C-alpha cells in the first residue's frame, strides 16, 4: 500500500485493462520469439528438442497475438490511447528533431513520437507476420511461389522484430518510472510533467 502523501504525488497513466493488454501481448510475443529462435538456431533446437511441440506453440501464440488487442477494444481508456497513438502533431515532429539533434527539451503528449512510431511499426509487423504465417501453415491456401515469398518475408521480419523488441526492452530497462507506470498504472507527477508535458502540463 502507498501512503496517502505518496499517492497524491502520483497520476494514473494506465488502467488495469490497458496493462492487461500490454502484458498479454508481451507474453504471446515472447513465446513467438523464443520458439522462433528454437526453430531456426540449431544449438537451441538441440537443447530444447521436441520440435513438433515448439512448432505448435509458435503457431498458436502467433495466431492469438491479435486477441489481447481486440479484447482491449472493450475498454474506453484503451480506445482513447489508440486515438492518441494514431495522431501525430507538431510536438511529435519537434520531439523527433530534438532526438535526431540530441537536444534536450523534447515535447511529448501521453506518448512521445518514438512510442507512436513503435506502436505503428509493431501493429504492421504483427499483421504481416500473421498473414505470412497463415500462408506457411495452411499450404493449400496459395501457390508455391507465394509460400516461398511468405517464408522469406516471415523469416527476415522475425529477425527485425527480435532486434526491435530487444531495443524496446532496453529502453524500458533504462526508465524505472515508465516500468512502474506499466506495472502499477501510476507514475510520479513530476516525471509525467518532465517527460510528457503536453499530456500533463
């Protein structure tokens, strides 16, 4: 339990529904990446064994990836945050310029421009991975040329996803207050003003 004075210095950033969507997506994505590594790296494949089970876990975790997002649409707060993530304003362009020039004073709303680009890229990547994965899974859905192209795209995009997710985790590791916000839903008011001043002036 937080003492009353400490709670007064905090502001709610995420609701339980939003945190559930994030955690569920993270678990499913983690299973996808881990099983993909076991399928493509011989050393891990030998260590884990049971290839048929690994394939099944990979296929079903990938197929279920959109489920937390779709379930989250029931939440008004989640839909509101989707709207924020989909809008790119002047302060977002200023944030990107400041990052590229390594300048302080980066204006941001509830989500900064980097988080918005990450969310858009991840959403597109999941859709492409789902589509190519289905073509690889149900081999009768398309001709051989399509399946070959799907395998190529799926494999290389999986590698890119692994790298970008590692970067995402690394950024989160460097910001304990952002992690606390995702874990408890609450963040310090002074952190919110400093990092997301357009959201909480």
